[in-house]
């Protein structure tokens, strides 16, 4: 079949529009003999009947397995380098008490960025010593609570925070472990290494300010400075950027050792996942081996011991295990100018949209889509999955191919929505936020309750009862 001229260059017509590419879908996703897809042993038609749509669905076993594989890969690489490692799950990607327990049971720590995320992790029963707190503008209340509960590590993001954290720790009679976030001058989104450490962004400090600020941290008895932290971006493929960033950080790390111990180095993360068949993320074993190997080699050149390492994989643990299930509403073929002629794009509107997945509207992020409730042998057509919001930019999937016979009532699913979809969700147009359901071994259970109209009205003080 000829590719539709309206399709982006990376998108090809699938040989089988019913196929579920393994790199994009949860490990347990299967199309059954009757054509219905199951995830975690639960058929999507049963999920629709029990919980409705839109619906966030997470393959629990897959999420746990990805957490375990990540920890194992970096533990092995660290052992080969003669050191140890800590892996932080990114609470901002998706956090609930259940998921916090999953990753903690697997051996991961958890990174939080707000009082709310901290509250969820604590409510899950996670040991505060295994939690971190990030953020460029932590409130005094957030800092106070973190030090009061015995939080494992606070990442200091500005010079002003040094005094704030020191004062809070002193009030609570604690010696608070802290890291300092710095900008290495390597930014993954540029696909090249910047020559300067003076990046134009709100996070962290440039390398030429680090030694002065660290001296200030070390002057406080209530602070225990454990090392530097750097994060070069998100949705990163390849390991070269991490390796270059590590080399730059270790040069500063080596100089700071003259002023006192610095046992750790946090190199961030943000490892990418596949959202479409065009994406080719680096396997986690390769990432770990290259990054940690570079650290070990650089430390040898500098004549310093390899520090304890920490990483923050980001979406790579929870992103792929999640899908969003929708019911198809209306379809609308639209004739669009293409070169010297025209081509047809099919708009397929679903019962959710930018309120449950804001990433296309925010970042022009690409996603995939598949027909889930049946198998179809119809020829594939180019579709754009639109939401039901009163916005022309309310697009969930910009371009993919679906069977040409899709009709209202069909169930569609967008894969790789486990990260940054629920956490960015809103009540725009007063659509209730969907439930989050975990599936495993043929059982589905709600881990975050979906909102109702009563929930929407509960904060409106003018409601007539």
C-alpha cells in the first residue's frame, strides 16, 4: 500500500494493522483468537464493561520487571567498577501508593518533587530514608517537612536553599544529607554537547559556582554534603551525553575532595522509551555498562576512588507498562491539500483527549494507536486521534494507521502512556479524570479511583443542594 502523503516521514504503513509491536506495548499485551486484546490476562472489553473509558491501564508485572531489570543492570555495572548504586524511581512520571510500594519492594528509592508527591510516598509506607526531594523552588514548609520526617536526601537547587535547608535541619536536630544540582553543559535535547556550562534554564548551578556553594554547604553542621547531582534531559536515547556529562562532573568532584569527603555522584537519567515504531531506545544493560564504565575510566585517570553512583531512569520504568483505553465516538474523513493534489486524513474522535494526555499539546509528542476490541482485515488508513475537548489542538495521536472500517463503539488504545499522562491530567471542560487500573494474572483492580461529577462539584461552594 502507498504511504499517505500526509503521513510524517518516519511513519510507514504497517504490514498488519492488528499487530502490537513489542517495543511499544506492555509485555503481557496479546490479541486473543477472537481478536480482542488482553493486558495482564484481562480482556479490554471486560475492562470497559467494569470500569468504563477513558481508562488508564498498567501492567503491574511489566512495571515491576522493568524496575528490577534497571536495578540489576546498574548494580552489575557498578560492581564491575568496584562500587555500588542507588536507583530512584521518578515520582513525577506517575505516583500512587500502590506504585510506590511496587518500586520500593523491588529495591528502588523514590524521587519526589513536591509536598504532594512526598505525602503519597509516605502514605505508601516507604521508609523516608529512601526518599529524595527535588525542585527549583521548594517551599519552606516542604523543606521543613522533609527534614522533620528524616528524608534521605534533599537536592539543593540554588544558593538560597543552602540556608533554608540548614535552618530546618537544625530546628529538627538532624544532620540532613544533601546533594547540589549542577549544570554540566551537556544538554541531551540539542543532540550535541554544549561548550559552556551556562545553560539558560531554571534548574541547577553552573560548574564555575559549584566550589563556592559547596564551601557554604560544608560550613553548616546541620548539613551532610554527599555529592553532586546533574540531569541532562529527558527521553534520551544513547549514552554518549551521560558519559560526557560524567567526565565533566568528575573533574569538579575531584577538586572538591580536597575540602572533605564526597561519597556519591548522581548522574540523573531520563532514559527514553519507544512511543512509535521509529523510536529505538538503547537497552538498559548497554546504557549502564557505558555510563558506569566511563565513570570508572575517568576516576582512574584522575586518581580518585569511584564514588557510590545514583541514577534516575525516569519514564523508562512506568511508561511502557501503561496504556490508555478509549471508546471511539465519531469519525470524519477530511480532504487535505497535499503537494499538487489532495489526500484524505480520517479524524477519529475518542471519549478522552488532552485532559488525560497533554503531551502532544505540550510537546508535540508522537504516539501510536491500535484497534483493541476486534481484529480487522480492512486496508489501513491514515488517522489522527482527536479528543472531545473544545480545542483544535486537542490531539492525542497525530498520525498512525488503523483499519479503514473502524466505527463508533470500537475500543482503541494508545500505548506507552504510563508516564506523564495521569500526572499531567486535568479537569478541562469538566471531564472527570479517569481511573487507573492495575492488571496482573487475569485480575484488574483500581489503584486510583476515577473521578465523578460529584467530585467535580465538591469544590464549588455555590452548588445548590
